[in-house]
């Protein structure tokens, strides 16, 4: 199944969080923070959103940093995906 976002929406998938600290300690799942880095899987067309012209600035395959509590989490074909608005994306990681 494929997901095609509408308007200024972007479908992302979290990049796995670090399992160990810099000092070598292994973190349990309860001690890990929710990751804020993700990979872009699909990008909406942009266009006229809420009366404003929106051009999409991210592309499929880019790694991004997004707001901590942004988006809607969905599970499709066993994969956990997040659908966010483009303005919830803070930066592109190069």
C-alpha cells in the first residue's frame, strides 16, 4: 500500500534512536527519547493551502528534523509512519 499526502503534508519514518550513550552505556527502551530525526517517504503537491500559496521545500529521501510533538502517527503494512505539515519540519540534515 502506498500513501500519497495531500496539500502541504509530508510522510516521514523515524530514524532509529541511539541504543548506546557516547560513554558506551546501553539504553533501555524506557530511557530512550522519542527520535526527532526522520526520512521523508512522500511529499504532497503543495499548492493553495489555507489561502496561501505553498511550495514544497523537501524531497523524498532527505533526512529531516521535525518538531517533537508534531504530526499524526499511522501504521500501514506494519510500518509506523508519521504525517506532518511542512511547517512542522525544522531542518534538513545533509
